[in-house]
C-alpha cells in the first residue's frame, strides 16, 4: 500500500502536535505517559518553591510539583503534587517544604503518618515548613546582629569620648610620655648591656665564688655527716642527766642540805666562821707586833711577859 503525501503530512502533523503537547506538559510538570496520584497542599509561604520541584519520601524522589497557584480569597498558596508511588500516604502525613542544601532549591518531603486511613486521589495533605540551613543560620544570626549593632554603637560612643578627651594638649602630653617611655627603655637597654659586660668581665670571679660556695656546701655536708655519726643523742642524754644533777645540788643548797647548804643557810655557823676569822687576824697581828711573846729565845732565862690585850679588839667589843 502506497501512502500518499497527504497521509504522510497528516501523520507528521499529528505526531508533531502530540510531541508538542507532551513536551509542554512535561515542562509544566506533567507526564502524560505515567500514572500519578494528585494531591494538594496549602501553604502560607512557599519560600521560593518552584514548579517541577521534586517530591520525596525519606529522600527518595516519588513525584514533583505540578503547579503552584494562589487563592484570591484566603491568600493561601495552593500547591499541586503529582506522586507516583505505592507507599501508603495516610491522613496524618505532612508535606514539608525544606531546602536540602544552602545552594539548592526548595523541595517537598512527605512525612509519612502512622495513623489514619490512606488519602484518596485529589485530597489535601497537611502542610509543614522546615527552616533550611541558610534560614536557620539567618534566624540564629538575627539576635547576634542586634548585639553587634549595639556593640558598634558603644564602640562609636567610646571613640567619640576618646576624641573628646584627647584634645591637642592631651595628645602632646601623650606623645611626650611615649617619648619618655622610649628614653626609659633605651636607658634600661643600656643598663642591661652594661650588666652583661660586667658579668662577662667578672665571670672568672663569679665562677670562683660559686666553686667556693660548692666546696663550703660539701664541707657542711661532711660536718653534718660527722655530727650524725657522733651519737649526739647519747651526748644530749648525758648532758641532760648532768644538768638534772646540778639542779638537784642547787636545790639542796638552797634548802640548807649538806655542808655548802648549811654554810649558806646557817646564820650561827656563818657568825662563828666570821668570829674565828677575826680572832685569827688579831692573833697574826699580835704575833707581828709582839713576836717575843710567842718566840722567846734567851740564854739567861728572862721572865715571860704577861699578855696585854690590844686596844682595838673588835671581838671583845662585840
């Protein structure tokens, strides 16, 4: 059978129209060759959601956004979804708008519900919105922005106060202070250099002093060892016993015991001792003045002279 030109032209026109309609529908988010279930969601703000945006369940793309329109009466945005999946979508499921990445567009994620019956084709799902990463950061940065603005205002006020305080005279004084500080630092630097030179010049002497100190420390260490070996505990014990005996002796003397105690405490013994000492003194004095009374050497036998008591006899007077 031979096809005529008119038939070929008709087939070509019909195929072109079909392809055009399918392409237009595909660009509008509709696929004529796939069986989709249609659902609707109403949002107050779609936040940049575009037609043909993916619809996913647990990250798996199961459909797309077919159209977005606004209700002139309620001012709500009505989004039409085309979903091709056998997964049960119940009445408690939610359609949530979120941004999977900071640079990507918005998509809709179906949050499956666990209660309620399955929704029918053409039903309206519950709406939900989730802040993307950029939106969450922007929301967290908003109070920080207020604090930064307040901080900048305070810094501006502080700088204005500093400018008011630092007039020409204050600036000149500050320059002079910095110059004096620079001179002081230079002086300290010179003093440090002089100290270094002095230390370098006297380094042998310092080494000798340190060496002597080390020797002295070693000698003290040996002396300590010798003292430790000298049995100081026994010596201290004996010294303590000796001091105890001395204390007992002194206590006995103070209480009048013993010869020394009686000599210190007995008034009669002290008086007799004093009287005897005085008589001995007078006897020696009389012997010196009249030796012939005690030593009489005579060949012819002279008579013994009688004893005459001295005029200054303190014992007799007493």
